[in-house]
């Protein structure tokens, strides 16, 4: 059992001031039960054996002196100063689980009257919230009462003797705390894979535990959406005839990008996901008539060829209603939405592009320039990442960040003009392949951490080169034919591994392999499966927490 190491991943310097060691015999970890099993098999008991160590036995306190069972020992600490984004190996032994021990740690924030206390281990293996302590009653007249939201989030990993401290961001509006001049590619952004697949469905189809709105309320800002597109004969409207009136919004709206329906340029690439072959409709078959063209046709949500729910078709417009409601309630936020055509619909990528442009892509709700915006440009809207080819009528202006030529099953690839750099290795055929996938995900995090954004006007900004690419890192994979490699099972192994890496290894120069350096230590976009399962949002908190590194940088820039 080693000594505790503390890593401070916040912008706040902290000092450990006091440690109390407690024993609770009712929480003592029991032996593994092997002796009881042996006794049942042999018919003998082991009554003469000495009892296993429990909290009832005398133990040493922090100073090495014996104490009575159930008593607490206290030690003042004066040499544990943990600066922002640094770690400190202390001389404090871990609490002994076999004795029912716990440690109560009290930190102070230099320059303020605030102190914070927390007990480890917590009531569950998940993160622990460390709140500011109210001043003693006799001092409340003289001392400032800390704000109710003055708190930190701690993740304790006893098997590594490690405690990581993150800022307790308000996950529903965490972008409000960031400098709006930073490009989205500089941020650490949590996302979900096949985001709407939270319904009862085939186990290999379902990738999420909770609804899209619950994902957004808990910090997710990248959504991966797959839609089935009907053919034009199935009532797809023309952008020149049925475009939403809001497409005429003046170009003065930040991020508004005019869509030209008159261009005659053609795209040389071919459709990378052709529609499934189906019998031709009879020429005599009547085309459905719709008085309101904005009501039909609809895009159904799918995962590969399958619907996202067994209970009935789910639609794209309902998903957007959830997103719009969230943004209306949290105008400081933005969403990035990757849209890809899948399913059995007979429409092509080009059909999908014209339909989206006509019905949905209005500049008050969407940022559709083919570039990576700043947070300020994107706030309150959805940034389109386009994983489909464009109709010739839309190619002159372009729509969305281009991901139409997506590298297949890659450990490290780029899209189009290298605006996107992606890890999307999904062929996890056997459980032993999960470690390979974890390795690819960690390597992508290391590459993302090397990026450095130099604000305009700062030294080195002219030599910084072009805009930073979007790093997109999928933690996902599956095998339809292997139940041990369905999304939920893979996430159960990958997600804890990523939490561990983000707490202990990410952004630590001495822990990077080879020649890799650490720049701003952002994570890029990290795309997950099965987050929020039983209320567990620790992976999302870890990703969001790394934006504190940008906050610290912004403080230094403003001082400069």
C-alpha cells in the first residue's frame, strides 16, 4: 500500500492543511471467502485460525502511535502545495480498506478564507464533490461565507494511490466559462457516438444509455447522427422552391453562410455510400401530395441499416427540437453535429444535402460555413460536420465542415483538406482487441494535446500557421456477431481506462512517449458510448475538466 499522490487539474492553487484518519469497523473489507468455501467442502470449520485483520485490531495513526478501534487521528500538513496542473507525491499512506479506514482531507485556497474538505474513499467508486466549508458559527460575522457553487470534483484511484482534482464545471453551461475567441478545435469537447440510439433496440445497435437532452444537460457537445434519406420521388423538396424563409436572413448574422442554388460546378468525387438497390417504382405510382412541403418527407434516425428503436421510427426533426430547446435554455453553448447518410432509404448524399439545405440549415440555428468557427461565432447554434457529398447546386458556397471523405477504420487519418483528424478504428472483433483500441484512443489524445493556439496579437501568432484541425477521437467499436463486443460491453472497459489516463497521464510531459510534446493539452472531441449509465458522468467531467488548461492560458494572455 503506497502513499497518496495528488494531481491538481484546476486553475486554483491548493494546499493540503490537515489529514484525519478514521476507522469504521462496519466498512472493513471482508476476506475473499476462500476459507469459508474450503470449510464447506471439507466439512470443517476454521475456528482455531486467528481472525483476519479488521478495524477492531489496534492500528497506527499518522504519527505511528497505536490507537483504539474506531478512534480518529489528526495530522497538520505544511508541505503539500499543489499548483495548477501539477502533481505532488505525499508521505501520507492510503486508507486501509481491510480496516475500514478513510481519510478526511482538508485543503485551503491561498489568498482566500476558503477551506475544502472531502473523505476518501467516497460512498461509491465514482467521483466525489469537495465543497467549501462554511466558517465556524462564532466566526461567521467576520469571515466571508463561500458561494454555494464553490466546489471541486475529485476522482480517487486507490489501485494507483492517486487522487485527481478537477473543476466542478456546471455541465449544462460549461462553455460559458471559456474565452469566446478560442476556436472550437482548441477546446476539449465530449461527444457521443450514434447519439440518438438510447431506445430499446438490438444490443448491437444501441450505443447510449440516456436521451440526447440528458446528454446535453450533462456536458456532451458533439452529436453523431445517422439518417436514412428518401429518394426525390418520395417527396423530397427542391431547395430553389421550398427553402425556408429563414434562409434569407441577412449575411450580417455571425456565421451565416449564403447557400447558392444556381452554381453549375460539379463535384468530382463519387458517392461513397450508394443507396441500397431496390426495385424501381412503377411509373404509374402516384406521388404523395403534401400541402405543407415543410412537413414531409422526414429523415428517420438509424444506426447502419437498423432503426434506432424497436418501438417505432424516430425522426431527425424531433431530435433537432431537443437540441434547439437546449440551446435556447443555454445560449452560451454550441453543439457540433456530424450527419451521415445510412439506412435503407433510396436517396443519395446529394439528395440529403438539398433536403437539409431546404428544410433545416437556417443561419439562426446553424453555423454552416465550411470552416471551424470560434466559440463566439458558434454560440447558440449547431455547427454542421458534413459526412455526405454535396449536390452540384450547393458546391460553390459549400456547407459545413467537410468530412465527406471519411477514412475507414483508421487509427489516425484526415478528411478532405485536413480540417479533421480522426481516430475511428471500429473493428473490435474479439475482446483482446479492446486493448488495441484503447491504445489508439490514447495516442490520439496525445496528438491532440500537442496543439497550441496562439491568439492573434500574441508573440508567435504569425508563425503559428493555419487553423488548428478538429481532432475527433472515437472510443467506440463493436462486432454484431460477438455479444462480448457489443457497444455496452466495450464501453465498460474503454471508459474507465480513459478516465484513468485523463486523470494520471494526459498533459503530463514526463509521461509522453518518444518525441511527443505537450501544448495546450486539449483532448479534442472525444466520442463515447454508454456515458451516463446509472448516472455515471465521470468520463464527461474529465474531458470538460481539461478546458481549465485553456482558462489558465487565457489568464496569462490577459496579464500579458
